[in-house]
């Protein structure tokens, strides 16, 4: 059973930056593709970014492309989401996700992920 614990959320002004972290435990980190999703009040959960198990491939939602960067540190069992040029539209609870895989694929839909963190709140003020 994989456990995921996010941190790094908070309140930031528009145009600012935050870096989210997600520490994974309970499994071999390199066997899991990882992702970030977010959910704003009254909206459905949406895909943000994904990274394959080796960290060699990444994919982003169009709304965050060129502003957000997903990465992973194998030695620390941690996946990061660097968020720059934040806008109020980025306000949401951000969730870290993981799924076991034997391929180099990344995944972009919620049902492809087996494990979820508790979420961390990101609030961007205008």
C-alpha cells in the first residue's frame, strides 16, 4: 500500500510561485508513475501534470503548460510540482497520485491512478 503526503501549498499573490512536494512510502518509488490533479470548489477534479516512472517523460494540461514543472527525486521518493506565474484560476486543492506500472507511460485520467494523497490547498489572490 502506497502512502502519499503532499506539502507546500499555501496563499500566494498572483504572479507568484509555489513548489508542491509529495513524499511516497510503502512501495518502490521507481515502479510508480506519478501525477498531480487539482479540484477547485464546485468543479470536477482535473489533470495537471504527469511523469513516468523513470522521470524521462512528462505531460501537462494545456492550462499549466510552460508555467508548471513536474519532476521527481528518486533518492528522496519525492515528486515535485513547481508552479510559476500563478493566477487566481489556479486556486484549488492539489492532489498527488501514483500508480504501479511496468512501462514508461504516464497517465492523465483519474481512474488510471490507484493511490491518492490527502491534498494540499493552493490559494492565489488577485
